[in-house]
C-alpha cells in the first residue's frame, strides 16, 4: 500500500498489565450490576489487569454515573474508565 507507507501505525496490544482502571457502578439494581461488575473484572483480569489496579466507585443510580466518571477522569489517576 504505497499511499500508507508514511503513516505511523499503532500496533494492536490487548495487554492490560500496569493499567489503572476506574469502574463506576450503580447500586439501583444491585443484582444486575454485581453480575456486570463480576464479568467486567473477569475480563480485565484475563487481559492482565490486577485487582490492585482496579478502583470501584458505587453510586445510588444511573444519573450519578457521568458525574463520578467526570471526576475520576479529571483526577488523572486512571488509564481507562468503565
């Protein structure tokens, strides 16, 4: 592909080792949310994220989720937020 020879290509890397992840979970429907949290944590571990690098913030309902995500994002302490 001659037209793309000068582009910088980002290589695929699905390793989560060393990444700091913030998760915000609603407590409104706790049974559903705990199931989602469990699956999320399992997937993160599968990709090398350690439990010590995961921070969980629980909020009363769905309306608070964006506000807490915004606060976590502004803290600069996380590589990714869920």
